[in-house]
């Protein structure tokens, strides 16, 4: 297994939810006093959005990151043509 720092493209999108499968998040050391949420960055069409615009969920089965966007705060609906990327430290499975 390799630990990689890598951008991951979305697998699919249903309404305001994007999922990324085949990735396992890496927990930061407890001495840093930060959560996994603090280590993952979310971009929509190349623009970085803060955590107030989305909610992250980590599903260990089947190793998926699920992002639920708050389209009301975003000010626009997420479309299937939008490019959604995440950046952080993941274990690619």
C-alpha cells in the first residue's frame, strides 16, 4: 500500500451529493488537534470552497467519501457538468 497526496476526481453525482470511492482517509496525528475534515479541500470548477458550504461523510464500507453540498449557501445548483475535486491525504485502494 502506498500513501499518496493526490487529487481525486468525483465518481458520480446525485443532486447535491458527490461521492469518491476507492479512497480511505488518513487520520491526522492526535497531537495536531485537527480533524480529517480540516485536511480535505473541496474544489468546484477550480474554486476552493470552505467547509461551511458542504458536509463530509466517510463510509468505511465501501471506502467512500461522500460530500453533500449546501446549494443554498453556494448560490447555485451543482450540475453534472461541474468538475468537483478533492485534495488531501488519502490511501488509494
